[in-house]
C-alpha cells in the first residue's frame, strides 16, 4: 500500500489518535506474552492511560503462566496488547492503524471483577461479560509504554501521554456515518476526487473510498488496480461539533449531505 503525501495537512496528535483508537474499541485484540501463544480476549476495555481490563477464556495458555499468583502479588508476566483499528467500509487492506500497549497482567479478585463487569455492562455492554466466572476470568493490564502505527506515522507514547490526550470528537460514530455515506451516497466520493493530488487524478481508473474523519479533516483510500494510496483532505480549520462537520463536508463536496 502506498501513502501519497505532498504538503502534509494538519492532523490530530499521536496521542489523540491513539486515544481515539481505544475509544472506538480497537476491534481486534490480541495478547502476547513471552513464550506463550497469542491469546484473544473475549472482550476488553482500555482506560485513558492505557491500562486495560481483559476477559480471557479459562483455557488460555497465558493464564497458566500466571501460575499461583494472586491479586496483590508482584507482577511478573510481561505482555503486549495489540489493538487493530479497522476502516468503516470493506477495503482490500482494512486495518488502518495498530496500537501496541506493553505492560504486565495480574488477575482481578473475583468480587472486584464482578463489580467492574457491572460497571462495564452499564456503559460498554458486551455479551461476553456474562461469561465471567463461567468459563472466563478477568485480568488487568498495567501499561508501561505504547506504540501507535498508522498512515500518519509511528510514535512511542507513555501512559501519561495517553491520559492527557482527548479522543477525537467524532471517533465514536465515524464508522456509522462514513459507512452510510458510501452505501447511500457514493456520488459524494466521486465529487471528492477533484481534491486529489494531480498524480492520483492522472491515474485514470481509481476508486475513492472513505477511510476516516476527525476534527482536522477527511481521510480517503484511493484504490487503483494494483495499489492503494491514503490521502488526507484538511478542513478549513479544526472543528469540534457535528454541525461544523456537516458544514465543512458540504463545502468540500459541493452539495448538501445528510447529517451524521
């Protein structure tokens, strides 16, 4: 996949992009411990500082590595949690970003785990939470560092960096809005092709797809027969509200669009 960059438009900071990824849920999650097979949490929730609550099936080999440790014991099992950020539509290369959080995991005492699960059900419901104590256990990831890699670049982050950053104001519903636009109004992406760099416009047979939207602009995936190119189109100025998003998008497209 190629990334086309001429003059680099403004973009959210590295920490903001990482926080937005965690708020969206980081669709695919994998937990890797040294000497253990990859584990796939039944569900997960990442807090602002990168700490995470993970629900693991009882038979995950990584749990055996915890051995006889109990809540409160000194943590010794180093792991890396990988979160994959996927595009809002079906693309040839759907992963648009990865966040790796490195730290250590410890078991969560059963009574406290139940209280945490109740809190998550109220604000971040997931059916797998019903498996707690019935084939699944809860562990906590304490972060030491994080690395973000996406089309904007690669960056090393600390828990302090993550905790201080605010997620993008549109990160929670960009998938729904952009997915709807491509399904119901594909003509808007044809209209956006006039904003592409000349080198891409001259390729002829290209397809413009939605990749992401944030306070600084719109991200597009330009598909050709054999390559993909990621392009960022900047708003006139950073925005914060849905109304501002609608206005900026309408100006860029040149025609009215449905409210996100």
